[in-house]
């Protein structure tokens, strides 16, 4: 049985297994902490900094990112102090300067009482949360996309900005993106993503296109499935 620690979050006593992050413990206790880069299927990352909280251990008080800081016995956590709120407001304003229209960002902005960004808007769309890159690497296992550049020029892209040789067109990156800025479309038996066309597999029974051939080929190899395993869609098997 996992060792359990007791801590306080906003004065509420909370128990959580060792290794749990503050964000996870708060979520389990129905205490809301805004965040954009955290996903239970991915390793903690700490990119967006919206989940900053104030912790006290002994006589020391400081700000930490709750998505990467683990719980500890006797830890005191405050999620809505003035210092915390100032940081979160700054972060959401910076994100709005990159993407001033998306409802997900405005939902958090409204929660924080932010009505506009004080920073010059330079629309990038992507908020650099890294969920697409990490999903491709950690969940799918192909690492077809990554970060390029630093500072204001940093972006998510394919190697050398060319058609990605390792991409299997699964669409996981597009599905996980919190601000929906990775375009993916399907037309006439072709899925287009990352400026590349991927032929779709056609079901031999119903005739419907149901998945990119490259994705099915990848699944066949890693699961050691027979060559004809994906000739039919899931509804016709």
C-alpha cells in the first residue's frame, strides 16, 4: 500500500499518496487550480505556470508550480493569495497576447478577473503548452514533432519544417491541443496534417475510410498483428 501524507490546501486537510503532485491532490479534493499544460496521461511538465500556488514549509514560504511539485507531510498550500493571483493574471495576459480569441483562455481569464491583455498582441495561436509534443513522444511513441527556436520565435513544428517522416497521422496532437491550432482535415480518403497528405484505409466491407494507412501499419508492427488485421473497420469486424 502506498505511503500517504497529510497536507492542507486552503485550510482544508487533504491526504494523498507520496508522489502525488499538489495539482492532483487539489483536483481530488475538488479544489480548482487553473492549468493548461497538465494532462494525467503525460509526465508533469510545468510549462504554462497558470497553476502556481503558495506553499509554506517550516518558516519558508514560496511560489511553486503545483503540477510538478509533489505533496509532503505537513505542507501548507494556498491557491488564491495575492501573490498567486498576480502571477496567474500575468501569465494569462501573456497567453492572450499570443492567442486573444480562444474560449479556453478567456474562460480562465474571466475566472481571474482579467478583461484584456496589457501586452501587444502578436497572434501565434500556439500557447507552447507542449501537450502535442509530449503526446507524440510519450503516448504515441514516434516523436514526429518538436520545439524549434527560443523566446518569442519558439514554435512547434516538424523536423526542418518539412513533411514529417515519422508522423503516422494519428491526430493525437490535434486532439490534445487545448486551443485547437493544429489543423487536420479529411477529404476523399486522405487525411491532411502538418502540411502532409496521408492516404486512409478503406474498409473492405462497408467501404468507409476509417484510419490513416501509416497509423495502422505502425499499430500492426508494434502489436505484431497479421497483415490483414485492419482490412475491416471496427464496426465490420
